[in-house]
C-alpha cells in the first residue's frame, strides 16, 4: 500500500494550516509553496478537505483557507480518509467484503494485525501535534542559525 499523492499533500496542508503561524486565511499559492504541490492539483485536494469539514474556504481579496476546529482535532487517519476513503491494507479486510479463502488463509491474521497497527499509528498522530513539532523544528533551526552567525571567526 502506498499513500496517494493527494493524501500526502492533504497531510502537508493540514499541518501548515494548524501551525501557530497559520492563524489567518492562507492563499492557495502560499499553501502550494508550503506543500510543494502544483496549485491546480492542490485545489482539488483543498475542495475535498473543505467538503469533509476539516478546513473552510473563502473567495475574494481576503479569501483563502483556514483550518476548522474539527480539522485541528483531526488525526492523520482522518485526513487521509477524507481524501482516499477508508484505508485498507488488503481487499480481504474491506468492510462488507467476503473472502472465500479467509478460513484457510494463513496470512489473514497477519493482515488483520498489520491493518490494526497501521490504523492505530495514523489515528494517534494528530494534525495539531505534528504542527507543534514542525514549529519546534523551525525554532531550533533558527536558534542554530543565529548561533552560527555569532561564532567567533578563527584564523589559522
């Protein structure tokens, strides 16, 4: 299983919108730069996030995108499922699907365990916590850069 490009961009955008610097509305071009995504493609992703209630959008001069309270409380799983639908490691685990090999399939218990572990990890990673980590990393890099600028020069 591989995450779709749309879901990856959605996670990046949600983290950007949840960051302390993302308090106001952020324009599509600014979000595209932050997510390193093409604007035309990201526009569709943002529509889906808006439809899911994770972000709000407004047109016009003072328009842009803003994270909602629901989006701030969302997990990575919520964001991915808003874009891609239910996450399923194997077709035999899909809700409402039946697999004729299930009773004799030795791999089925492994698929179940792997699916549960993946969903647990994605459910436990909140957008707000990731945004906080991103902010902490930016501050650490800024402090390090300032420290490097103030190092005494050495002559050899």
